[in-house]
C-alpha cells in the first residue's frame, strides 16, 4: 500500500512538473524564435496526429455533448485556450501564468458550476475561492503597478484561459467524458480547424526556428502536456482519490515560479511570491485540502 501511494504521489508530482514545463516552454518560445501561433500549431499537429486513432475509435461523443458542448470542449482544451496563454506570455512572466491560469481555474469552475449546474460551494470551498480571488488581485495590483499596463493584458489573457478551461471542465463533467477522450476531441478538431488557416497565412515559417526548439515544443506541448500529464493525473486520482489528487494542482503556481528562475532568468518579486502563496493555498482548499484545525472548527459551527 505504501509503495502504491508513493507511486501515486510521484505521478501527481510528474503531472505538476509537466504543467509547469508547458508554461515555461511557451514563455521561452515566444521570447526566442517562435510566435504564439507557431507554438499552438506545433502542439496540435503533434497531439492531433497521435490522438487521431484513439478518437476514431471513441468518436466525438455528440450524443452526450451536443454541438454546444463540443464547441466548449474545443475552445477550452484546444487551440483557443492555448493561444490565450501563449499570447499572454508575450506580456507577463511565467510565474503570473502559473498563478492565474491553473491557479484561477478552480475559481472559474466554481462560478460556472453555480450558474450551469446549480451547485452551492461549501463554506470551506468558499474560503478557498476567496483566497484565489485575493491572490489574483494581489498579483494584478502588486509591485506598485497601475491598471492598464501590458502586464495586465497578459494577466487578463491568463484569466480568460482559466475561464474557457473551466467551461471545458463543466462540459466534460456534464457529458461524463474521461479526460483523455475530451483531450482527443479538442486536439483533433484543433488540428483540422486551426492548422489549415495557420499554414495559409504563415506557411512553414516555424520550421526556420532551430531544430532543438522545435523538438522541445513538440515534446513538451504535443506529447507531455496534451497526453502524458492527463494520464499521470488520472493515475494519481485512481490511487490517491480525487480529493488528494486535486491538491497537487495547488503546487503548479509555486513550481512554475521556481522553475522560471533557472529556465528563464525570471525572478518573481516578493509581491509575486505572496500572491502565488495565497493562490496556492486557495487552490489547495478548493481541491479538498484540510483547513487549519481552528478555522475548521469555526467553519463547522
């Protein structure tokens, strides 16, 4: 049992590392030889091609999703969502993306669940959601910045990506799709709809980038993020349970901030670290993490 739990923890940590690596690789790409549109094309050319046989076997699940649900899946897990993150990384650092995209997703899921599923958050979840909002506000308003900067534009795009990912999560839940099936739908439809206009307007411009960079993006974006991370997280859920597995998501903002230092030379400010800590605490609580004993007693009364 201990060895199985250890394996589940390792899978969860590996998924967190991949989610962080996606943001780091995207930020690296847009700062060097690739555009956000290039990176999206690379991601879904690879992921769509790999997942096409799987989708042919499983189908588009239109009987469960409907056309609206299908569109929400594609927007929230496909090219539009990834493009929002990548364009945002032109204006704001990776640490901010880590806090506001994966960190902001539980907030967006909760809001959408209230509106479309009629769910009411528990008192503890409300505390966690409040912390996410507080951390996001601290991040946007921190460092003595003013509203209306280019960095704010990037932060807004990260929150928009969190919103559409939240819609994807709700649609997947309502249709009772597993994560890999939903990802296959998003990847293959993105391949079919995004790649032709991309090639029409950009041709093979992306291939002028160094081969090492193209390989990095293909592996991190198209294989690890789009496929492997989902399988690892699914394995974590099956071993540790959904509540304990969800707590791993809280590590993503911190891991991204830490990895951005050696990988990108981006040092988060003290205000950034405080904001990231607040967001991570909120994500941990929303994911089912335990509240401190004193707060939990008050919360229960």
